[in-house]
């Protein structure tokens, strides 16, 4: 029996298995590191952090929603990052807000029938004291009247509203404006898409 085994085949197969295992280990390590950065369990206080790290950690957890799966089409992600200084903030709370805003944008694209679904994330310095994050989708957008309500508690534009309590953007608004003395805007053009803009003092 031993004589009939293809040693070279087994050796090649073992190499593939080891490489595959290493890729899996590296992936797990990346997820664990990103989870720690995202949750900031050891950083409940005001800290100086890399703003982009929080965005990327959120995208790691939401990445599966950008890829095609069954009836769900591909969502094209466009990053337009500027060089930003470190930002002083409550990392856990700010990451929570960014995660929810990104999740909302993906929800909006999944509900719409636009042919090419695009999620655009851009960052910039407003001046020496402020940074800006823009999260934009190319969905059907919402009316001006609805834009005035999006940050109110219990308001939602999502389909299947019984599954949404309408508190997400309201909580995000409190995190950004009250905890961080920042600003949160909604700009939308019906038929063209919606953009949420976060401005945070450095």
C-alpha cells in the first residue's frame, strides 16, 4: 500500500494545505485586531486616534454586504481619503456612529433598483480645527421634507419598517453633536442619491 502512494502529490497537497491554513490564520488575526480597534474596549476615555482606522474597521465587518450573493448585486466601494491629522474623540462611540451610517447606506442601496450600486467614502480637512467624512450612495435619494426628519427619533425610511425602530441616526446624531461637539448633515437629491456628512473637531 505504501509503495502505491504518490509521495510528490502528497507533498504538493500538504504545501497547499499549509498555505491555505496560513491565509486563514492571517485573516482571523486581522479580524481580531480590527474588532479590538472597532470596539476600543480598553479606550472608553477621550483618545487621539487615526480616523481612517475606525472607517476601515467598520468596512471589514460590513465587507460581506458589498459582495454579490444570490439576489444581492455587487456594491462598488470607492475610497477617497485625504491625509488627516489624528482626531481626539471617544473611539468606541464614534466607531459605532460610523458603522451605523455605513450600514444605512448599504441598506439604502440594497432596497433600490439602480443598475450600478456605488458607495463612496471620502475624508478631508475643512481647516486646522475640523475634519469631514462623507458617506454617499447613488440610490434614489429622499425628498427635502424627509431630510428634515432623518435625525428625529423613531423616524425611518426603510422598507420593512417593523424591523427598524428609527433610533439609529438619532443616536448617531447625539454621539456626533453632543459627545463630540461635531455636526451631522444629510444631503439628498431624489433620483441621484444620499450623502451623510460628519464633521468632527480635531
